[in-house]
């Protein structure tokens, strides 16, 4: 057909008149904007910026394996970057693990902390095999407003409406210690808890200290807040536990609930996905729980 054909001329004229519409039908409009790529360092920088976090001197929040320059294919958040979590991240095609606690069994993640450690070498090899970068997110995580770990626990327990001042203390509707234990086991998915106290005693004011704040800080909060129940992740048994036991023998009514370190802070790393995902559109984030390391027999 030639351009002298009237139908052809009509088509070309209509196309010319509507050319502006064709101009705006870009691939991004037709198929969605192409996802932006990020390096590990760019994501770390974004977290610090969005969290309004100032540099912390001598922080333990450093890269434990991999490279800051690595382009991120996906993110996994977790409490501990266990061998199982590493394998799961690889299956998810996520090459960046953000872990709250150490990867190599000591606070500084010093691989030579115990000389000739075959477990460390095997774990390093596993990370290298899957080309996974691990960054610890501990000091900065607790510096977020609110503290992401404590808020995650409060949120999962269903107590956000009672969490007012970003302090360990909050007051919930009156219940018994026994019912509080059942509530925590159900909401946090914890198989067993350790308790010092009378399960029938009434309680309302709680002090929540997930993780391992240390006996001195835990006892200091107990003294200052005078809670009905002090809820901790873990505590040296000769410190917080004996303080609670002797306190009760000497007239105090304060009970103690020990959740376990890993399971007490895991809700915070789960919540962190909710916090970060909207800031990284197009990049898949998944929370993989490292789980309770103990079996109860």
C-alpha cells in the first residue's frame, strides 16, 4: 500500500496527532520502573541516614565476611548468622545477611579468639562458597528510636499501646504471672521459659530487657522501676537470678522471667524488615529466625 492511499494517510495523521501519547508509553510505564541496585555499603549508609544515627566510636557493627562493595541481590535479617541461616539465605538468593549478634562466637568476631578453631574455618568457607556478606547490626539497632529490638518484642507481644516512653517499663492490664508466662510463650513462640516467682501472683507493671544487658543493668532497672515482673533474655545466674530469689525471700514481690537470649531479640530483627523494606523498593528482604539453640528434655 502506498502513502497516496487515503486509508494510509488517515492512519498516519491519527498516529501523528496521538504521538504524544506514544512518547509517554515508556518501558518504565509499561513494565514498572527498573529496580535500583545497591551495594552493601550503600544499604548500611541508608540505614544510618534513615535512622538518624550518628557514628558510634569503636562499634562492633562491622562487616564480618564479604565486601562492602558487593552488589546486593537480597537481604536476610536474623539474630545469628548460623550455618542454617546462611544456607537459607543462599536458597533465597540473598547475599547480604544483617545479623544482630556475633557470627564467630565472641563480641568482636575475632576469628583467632580460640586458636585453630575448625568451626570458624568451616563457617568462613561456607560464607565464601555462597559469596555472602554479613554485617552486624547491634549497637545501631539499639540506638534507633524506638530501640528496634525492644519495640519488636513489645509489638509481637501485642503491647504497643502500653509502650510510651521508650524505657524498659510498661504497664499492661492486670494478669497473673502464670497467664503472663502463657501469653509470652504463645506470642513469642517460645517453648519453655524459666521463672522465679509465684505463678498465681498478680502483675501489671513489667520491665522488659531482651538480650543480655548484664546483671548490673538488670538489677539497676529493677531497683529504679520496681516492676512486678522483670523480663530478660538472659542473665548471669549468680547475679540477676539470685537477686530475684533473695529479694523474694526478703519481702520483695518481684518475679523474674528468663526468655532466652536468641528468642528474646529475634522479634526485633523481624520488625526491622518492616522498618527497612519501604526504604529499599525493589529489593527483597526476608527475616529468617535463627531459632532457639536448645532442646528441652
